[in-house]
C-alpha cells in the first residue's frame, strides 16, 4: 500500500514504523523542521517539511496514487480540512483523521443518525473522512471494558461472543505453575486457550509442549463467566467491585462515568448490570474526585447518583476521611498521564484493592505494571490500533496489539480466494507463527473455540494471534488482502 501520513508526532511515527515494517510505501509530512529532521533519521521512508493541508504538497508526494491518507497532526481542523480537500479531488482514497474535539465526534454521529440516507450508498462521508478516530472515546471504551470485567487485568472483548482474552499472572505454587499445556485438561474441566505467554521480558506463542511457570503472564481466551475459575487456577481471585472511585472528571473521565452509570452507548447495560450479573446485592458506591471547580461542578450536574468531591487526590488525610483507602477500585483518568501512574500506585499503597490508570503509551504501561497497577490503558496505542484496523481492508474487522506491540490479535473474514478457504485448521497450522483462537461460520452470530478439525470456508470469521512481523502475510492467507 501507498500511505501518506500528515503529522509526525508520536502517533504518526508509530504508525509509520508499523507500516514500514510491513513493506508499505510511506510518506510523512510535517511543517516543523526540527521534527522532520528527527523523523528522517528514524524512519526509512519519504519525509517532507511542508503544510499537509496543501493540495500541491500532497500531489507532489503522490497522493493521486496513494491508497490511504492518515491525518494525525496536532490540529483537528488541519486533519479535517486535509481529508475534505483530498476527498474533493481523490474520493476513492481511504481517509482517516484523528479528531480530539469531542463536539466534532458527537455532532458527526448525530448527523449520520438523523440523516442515514444522506450518508449511505454513493454519498460522500461527512467532511470527506471515512473514519474519524477520537482518542478519548477509544480510551474510555478500553477503561469501561476493564471495569466491566472486574479490573483483573487488560481485557480484549469481541462482538458476538462471551469469549474474551484476559491477561493473568501465574502465582508460585498455583495449579498451573509447572504445567505443560497439553496436560492442562488433567488439571481442570474449564475450556480455555493460552493465546500467548510473557516470560522474562520475552513474548511467545505457545505450543502443546510449552511449560507454564510462576511469574509468567499469560493471555487466556475464556468465557466471561469462567474467568474466576481460571484466576483461581493461576492463584488469584476476582474481586467484587462495590466501591469505585474515579479521579479526573475531564473529557475521558466523563465518558467513562457515562458508561459506568449506564448513560452512554455501550455493549452491556452499565456497571449496575455488571454487578447484577455477579449476583451482588450490595449498593454500588461511585465517587468522582477532581481538583478543579469547573470539572467538579459539571460532574455534580451530570451524575446525580454519584458522590462528587472537589479535592486533591494526593491528600492522604482527605482520602482516609472519605474512606477512599478502603475502596475496591480506583480509576485514574486525569489529563496528566504520569500523575495517573503515581496516583494509582499511591492509592494501592494506601489500601485500594485494584487500580486502572490512563497512561501515554505501551512503554509507560509496562512501567505501570511493574509499579503494581492492575490495568494500564495506553492512550496512544489504543489510537494506533484503531487506525491500523481500518488500514487492513474490509475483511479485517479489528486489530489489537499486545505485549508492547510484539503480537497482534486480528479479527477477520475469510475470503473466497484465500489460502485457508476449504482447509481444516490442522492443515494450515504453523506453531510459533500464529494461532487461530476462535471462529464463527458465515451467517452464524456466535464465536466458538476452534480445534484441529475445524474447517474454514469463505464468509467465516476468525480471531487469530500472530507475531507482528508476520501479521500482514498471515492476514493475507486468510483474506487475500
């Protein structure tokens, strides 16, 4: 693919690195000379110091022959105008824009809902943008999913199934400590798949001969109802979340609170439904803390069923007086990602049982895990994953990077002319390169865990995990991209 990226910040550079590694032809444009000088030393691609919202500049770098335009500059307006400009002249190019202003995102969604016929068929998308990526919405969704699953660790959920991938650490002396994978069935009747293993700083795709060891972290494909049983096998337990505090009532915190209180669009019915599902009859105590008068006031007006406190969350006296140190979960969603990490670790040291922290990137997520934070949510990586999913073609539904970007979990649809069409899993398996985790037949809504005899056909949907460096090739075997 030929891809033009406007904006050479963190997200632009991360996208360029991933796309270059997949042998795509990438061009990066930014109007900051210092940034471009730095990027030219980092990336093996075409770079240009110029305004990305200039059609002459875009045509000079070959936008006419490009497959996709990705606008991730610091300015929402530049990103939107650039997509609109290119759409007017080159409508067939895929256009993706990062838009931080929540009003644009909401207004676009409202317009498409109110006038569905105007945005269907051959009509051009609003602003000429095929996919508008809002970082705050992506991050809030990830945080909500973590809370919905009891904040046991990073959770990857999928539509049309109650199966999900949970990241769990094996404790010393637990049932799974020392077990060889092919012998797991002798230890439990629970059906699950170990999708990946993190051990001593390295990541691997397991085989039947792989031995599990204490201290290793595993990604487990399991049904939501049986996560507690797998946690027990690993020597951990799923805590009931009856008392939750959220620190930070800014944009991301507000979206998270809307979802938790059942006010926003969501897959489940809000946190109250979650607690009903786990059969608790205790009342749910939700506290929101923010140090800014304006944020606290807006939260008070919006969330009548929550307790809103305007205070400094680093004040230990305040935390103890309000009983926060006895809470089950703390969610740190301030705009200061470093502060979130410190706050989460601090609150755990005071007695809070579990913590979720919004952080900048996967590098900080790794540091957060070492600090004892249960679920770090890397904002920039969530955005990169979302953009990469849209670049894989219509057959690829979703992509999640895990283990600091070393592995990719891909949800895709099998194409009629793909190499896997008509084959059984045992005919195409390649241990160490990829694992197919689950599949659903064409026309069937529910995913199921696969085995060696599972036969694939065009129109089937599969979820697989692969090494990032092999991802494009593996996906092409299933989708013929």
